[in-house]
C-alpha cells in the first residue's frame, strides 16, 4: 500500500466520517475483493480519502490545485497536479476503480470527467461518485465550495448512462438528517446567515474548505446517526438525503 498515515483530522468530523462509512458500505458490496486493485482518486484534494481507499488496493490521485497537492504529498500520497477536465494522462483500460468524491459538481462539463473516467477504466471497472443533492438546498456553503450544481438521483443516473456506464447503485445519503438540514438551510437562506468558514476558493492561505464545526455532543450524536445509516445503505437505496452516492460499471 502507498499510504503512510492512518487518520487525518477530518476523520473525526461527523459529516466526513459518515460519508466514509456510507461509501464503504456501498463499495464493499460491489467492488471485487482483490488486494491488487488499481484505483485513481480524481480531484483528490489533499488526499483526505486516500488512506480509506487504500484498503481496496493501490491508490493514486489527481488534483488541479497545487495547495492541496502539496499537503497530499506531505502526507505521503501519490498525487499529481492535473486538470481532470482535460484528457487524463493515462492509457485506456488502466484502472480498476475511479473515484470522484464531491468533484464533478465543481465543473461545468461534468460529462467530460465521466467520459474520460470511462476511457481509462478497465472493462468491468467501476466509477464511484459522490455529489451534493437537490438544487433547492443551495446555500452559502455551495458558494464557498465553488459548486456549479447539485444533483437528483435521476440526473446523476442519466449522466452515468449517457457516458456508457451501467448504473449499479444510486442512493441518497444523510437521509435521517435531511429534514433538519433542509430546515436549517432554508432558515439560513431566508435570514442571510453565512457560516464563517475558511475556503481555498476565497483565501490563498487555505488548502481546502473548512468543515463546519459541531460541538462534541452534537458531533457524537450525528456520527452515531451516520453509523446507523451506513448499515441501511449496505442493503437498500435511501429515497432522499443531502447528498448522493453512485456506482457505475464499464461493460466488459
């Protein structure tokens, strides 16, 4: 394995840890259980997921911003500086798995990323996608993250299909917190409240967007909710949530 650390600070935040558990629940049920899978994490940022993905095989990353690339390399990860909206510097049929975790929503041409992922995947390989859900949930956080769009399950399914993938799973995530989150985001939008979070999209000193803090009791409670939800996602697709997880497979 090409990983040198086991945890990073983000791992203790309820949102990040819940997404990781949900992703593992989906990936473990679909990906082939082989120790030598070749994985590419597209738009990997500072490598926040590479140590988790490394349990499935060898991982390398691509990232457009030199600031998180520097951090990823300090963490010991194999990450290259590259704009993934361009043709990726790999031959066809190179990788078993490509992940784009909260990536394609940043790009005007999300289909180009999916299409090139299809090209460099081996026949039978998988693409794993996470994106934020529902445009009506758009808030200041989307602006801080430089998002272009949020998705519905039908929209993400259609884009995967259009680029050639057989869609294996599409499920919403953060189902249990959806009513609370939708209410909070609506209130913030109506009042103009904006959390003061650091973002590399607006501050040259930052390497990524800061996660919104939660008090230890709230963080613990939401982490437990995420554990319960990951157990459900292992078996069923959830009908609504603040984000989406999808898996497509290249025919072969």
